[in-house]
C-alpha cells in the first residue's frame, strides 16, 4: 500500500479516536503510517545507502509496475509476526502501546488488502525467525 493511503487512513482513524484516546491518538497515526520506515531500514541494510528518496523510489517502482521481483523475500522488521506479538503483549499493559497497535492493525489490514488484490500473494517475508532461517540455509 502506498504511503499516502496509509497516512490518510491513519489520520482519519486517529482523528475519530481523539475523544477516547486524547493525545495518544497521535500514536495511532504513528502506528498506521510511520512503521513504513522499516522499508528504509531494509534499503540501508541492503544497499548501504541512506538516501531516503532513492529508497522511496526503490519501493514505489515495483508498486507502479506491479512487478514485485525486486522486493520478493525482503524483511521489513515492523511488518512481521514477531513485532505484532510484541506490540499485542505491550498493549495489555500500556495504553500508549495499545494506541500504537490500533494504528498498526489498520496498517496491516490495508497492506493485506493490497497484497491480496494487487500483488496476489505475500511478497515480503513476514517473520524474523523464518527470514534468519532462510538466510542461514542459503549460505550453507
Ligand atoms: Zn506497510
């Protein structure tokens, strides 16, 4: 899902939750939009370059062309089952984490719709453990 869709949907959800969450509604926006910073983390890890504009182009190009070969199997740390489990656990003890996780779940829902209807399958790796396992196997 493109960043603008995440920003607008998270903003609408955050604004609608202000009466309940007060200032913590900002965390809904963070969970729904800012977690895509992990795309940049991957780009820096993979290419050893920190230019965020080149990273943006790197990830937008496959979406525009509907060809996801260049991003197949990559690891986006905040888009993993392990990160979700940590945030769900923290949500039981912290309202701040709960607000963030609400935004995160919206983000995941939009990403899943995109993967299902546009990409037609899981493109990136959704588990840190599985990604590490695959990396080790490939190096043997
Ligand atoms: Zn995403």
